[in-house]
């Protein structure tokens, strides 16, 4: 079976100092996990690069999966070979030939990166030697050299152990490898924003678990099904995630029945934060993640954000806080959650939404409202009924 | 599980399933081919068609075209008959598979005439049929049995009214909800330009329906291709689905008297039970949107639609769902909007009232115990929800 070499590059990890090895090892481990079902695969770490050896037939599939792993800047599928000009040029000719035949004319160049300083030729010299050999074969068929406007770039990496020749680069997610930044808990709804905020933290190296507040007695099971699908998609970027489903209808009914109308939404959110915090403490997660963005809805004014955050002694991470809706939508489309998020599904029954939600709820009045219903008892009951879904198990 | 949303779809009948399985295994050949197994498949389609013709008393003046379901049958006829610019009228209480093709015609400049002002009790007031003549409408589109209300436009009575007052207007009826509870006699066809049916509403498979139309009429095809079915609807015929639907139609017609009695029994029990609850619970204010009468020319007994403001139908539906009882919304929201459909508002309910409704629809699988349990759980859920909703809407 013919093998291919996957050349896996990372960017941000390369900027790390003495703990760089920790990040690299985490990335290698994540890559091995993501490709664990691929036969005959071998992953090696060489200076500044990760190399994967795979059967030719698996190369495309592996590359696609690698584009979903945070920490990887780009991937190329290449051929490992001896740094011999004739062999490299021969491969170049075979790669260029098909394209040239289709187009009739083609501008190309060779770009070499030489990390093996013991190799007796400079990068420029390699470019010239290989390029001129290719021109010798194909110039009469319409091939020309154009370094600035090349339509085809033959890339050569001459490393200490091996040389790789390739003609493609696929962008990755960049960011940091999952597991390098700890674990957090994201408040996930069926909307557009919270899946994006969850992804943002995954892409910063966190393993992100999700929590969903379910009111199926009033809203049906559609919201739950939608969130499970969203969490499943998001977990493909990390693996190992869990979704916690908390029954929330009793709390919503109690707040609706006992508290000031205009405070309701903030009171719901204070309870969501408290329950999330309790669960995060229990599971040793180090922060909460929300999809809030300043001013987007009544509960997301600066005053209301404060009124909600102050109930939890824990970092509340809000990666979307300064983004506008269109930017968030663009991200949601990129990560593949948008189409699910916009499926029609009630996220709050009209009976629970006040006609005029307050935009600057005062903490002392919120606390006064909370003295009117047994929130501690209801919270404890909700926490005792949490459903835990192992997202890897849904694959 | 208690399933009381049979106007949405029905469970496939075991006898139909037997035909479907057998046919899926054996009838793979394309009935449009000229070798023996293709000819055998074609023969089976013809046999199924004959069974449908016999069961529904379809005269030789009318032709059957198989479609993917009721929606396609309605689209095929409305667009196929009126794209040339013929004027068309409708009551305004029809299923979206009629309203949307009409809106499409409207977007092309052929604005359909709504007769909503002439609706009475969810049906067309036949005294007003002369309005069609004045507007020179060539086609009137109506539901035989309304999908949300169960109210009936009797095809024979409508035709008689058209014949006298607007003889140039032909009648098209959506029969998707009708076949399980309405007998289709041979005289029904005298006045019908076309009639549509769907397999899955009568314990048949999904993905198959049919249009019966007067063969004198020229219909412009919507789907072009291999010119199957005389070019009116191209596409390889799905032999197993056609055979299974034919079986479902035959079974429905065979049991029609028994089913009418059964539906009447369940309908009366539900209506009576709701009236009793209305007496017992001072906070309950039931309004029947369907007609509460024993008259098949006006109301199908298989559907009961009722409102109970201020509690929202959707929330009550989910409370019943928790007890494993499945009913329909009284006013179905479209897939993309939270606005209630136009049927309940069309008969005079406010949007709020329309939201506070449920539709219960029966099949032969339902029992009196199902109805009793529904009534019990409805009462429990309503009493639990009333305090939550009472401030939300002013009572109507």
C-alpha cells in the first residue's frame, strides 16, 4: 500500500516558551485520538512539525478530520523522499503535468524550506535545481516560471530526518489544543450564540462541557433534541465532552408566580448561573461560558450582566461580548451549528416572558424577589435530577 | 401511548404493511419496461388502480394520477388547470397545500378570489354561490373535510349550488381528510373536476397520494420526464406504495359505516366529557370550533377542535405528551412561523383564542378508554396551568 505523509503545522504553540512541549504533546495526543480508527497510521513529532504517515486511501479523510482539531494551523498531504533533485523534479513533473494539460499554460515556482542546515544546498539553490529540471521537461508544453503569481507551487521541506514534497495546504482552526487550558462549563441553548461561544473556548484549548436548562413540560422535547444535536457537533472539535440537562420548569413557574414581572428574565438567569456554578464546582470545572453580547437583549445590558454574574464566585467567560450579531452568525455558519440553531423551536413560552423585561434590574430588588420563593430548595431538587449525556457516545 | 392526532398521520395498518413488505421484496421491476417482469409490475399497478376505482366508485370519465402525496396532487391540479390564466376561487380555510399554490398563481398575476366572507361554521355558505358567477371563476377549490375543524363541504350539495348559480365553475376538492369518514358515492363524481387523496391519512404509507380528475380537462404537468402516466406526472411508478395505498383505500371504504359509528361514539363522548368539565370547573371556558352536530353533510365526527382560553394549546399539548397522550394543535403553526394558521382566525377567533386550542382526531385504533383518559389528563393539566395563564390573556 502506498503511503502519504501528512505535514501538520501549528502556529500559536510555536510562540510558547518553556512549556511549549506540554502543548505539543497535548496536540499529538488529540491528533492520535481523532484518528484512532485509522489503520496503519503513525504520528511523529519532529522539530516544529507533526508528521503523520497514512495509507494513500486514508489521506484525504485524515486531513478533513485534522481541519477540525484546534491547535493546527494547516495540513499538507505530501510525499516523503530522499533529497535528490532528480527524484523531486520527477514528482513535480507528474503533479504539474495533469494540470498543465487541462489548462494549456501554467505559471509555477518551487519553494523550499530547509531546516536541515547540514544539507549542502541553500533553499534558493534547491528551488533552482528542481525548478530548472521541471522546466526542462515541461517548458515546451506551456509551463513558465513566475515566483510572484504562481498558479502552482511545488513545496519542498528538507528536514534533518527526511524531505517532504507537496503541492497543497489546507487551513486548520489554529488556536490551542484542547486539554491544554483546563475544563469549563458552557450554558448552551438552542439559539445561535451559545454554540459559537462554546466553540470559541474549545478553540482556546479548553475542554468545554455544556449545560442545558430544559422546560419540556411547557415547551416540548424539541429544544432538548436540538441542543443534543448542537452539543454533538461541538464535541467533534474536542471529544470527551458532556452535556448536562437540568429540569428547569419548576423554577420558572415559581419565579413567574412569585416575583416581579420585569425582573423575571434576570431571575431565571441568576438561577441558571447558580446551578451551573454548583455543577462546575462539583466537577472541578474552572469557569462558566455564556453567549452573551452587550446589549443584544434586555438581559444582556451591562447592569443586568452584573446582576447575573454577581451570584457566582467563578470566572464567567463571554467570548462574544463585543461581537455583533452578523459576526456571530458568520462564525455559526463556519462551525456548522447555524442551520440547526435557526430551526424553529420555542425557547421561552410566552407565559414566562414578561411583556416588558427590565433592562436595569437592581440587585436589592432581585434579592427581595428571591426571598419570595424557595430557590435553594428548587435548585437542590433540579441538581438532583440532572441528566448527563456522554457526547462521545453519540458518535 | 394514546395517539389522537390521526388528522396529522395514521399508523400503518398491519394488512397494508403485509402488502407493502411483499411488494417491496417482489415488485422491483420498473413498470415502464417492456420485458415480462416489467409488464407484471405494470399489471399490478393497473390492478391496484382498478381496486381504487371500484372502492371509490370512480366513473370512466375520470382518470387517476399517482403522486407523492396530497400536497403534490393539490399543486398538480391547481397549477396544471389554472396556470393558463383561468380564474380561481377558494373559501380561505383550506390546507396550505391549496393556499400556497393559489398564492403562487396570485404572484403571477392570476389573483384568486377568497370567499371567506361567505364562510359559515367553517363551511362555504352555498346561498352565496352566485358570487362565483359574477367573478367568472372557472374553478372553486375547497376541502371536503377541513383538516383542522373537520367541517364538511358536501361535494354533491356544492355542485348543485354551482350548477344552478355558476355553471361554468368547476369544483376541485381536497379529499385528504375525508376518505376515512365520508362515503364517496358515484354521484359525488358528477360534479367533481378533480379530487385529491393521500395514503398516510388512512393507515397507508407516506410518500404516495393520488389525483382523480375529469379526463376531458387539460392539465399542464408540473414534473416533466419520462412521460409516465400519460405525461401528466412523470417519474417511475412506486409499485409497492401504490399497491399499499390501494389496499388502505379498500380497507377504509369497507369499514366506513363501522368507522362512522365508532367516530360518532368517540366524538360524542369527548364533547359530552368536555361539556361536563366545563360545568365542573368554573375557570374552564370551552368553545367548540368544530360543529357539535350529528350530520355528516356538515361535520366529520373524526375531528374535534376546541378552545380553552387562556391556557395555550401548545403548553397543554406538552403536558398531555408527558402522560403519553398525543393530540394536535387546534391551529397548526407553519414550520417557519409562530403565527397560528388562518383557519381558526378565519372562522372568527382572535389569534389568542386560536393559540388556546387543541385538535383531537380519531382513528379506528382509538377506544373509549382513550377518550376518558384524555379528558382526565386534560382536566388535570388545565387546572395546573390555569393559574399560570390567567393573567396573560383577558378571558374571551
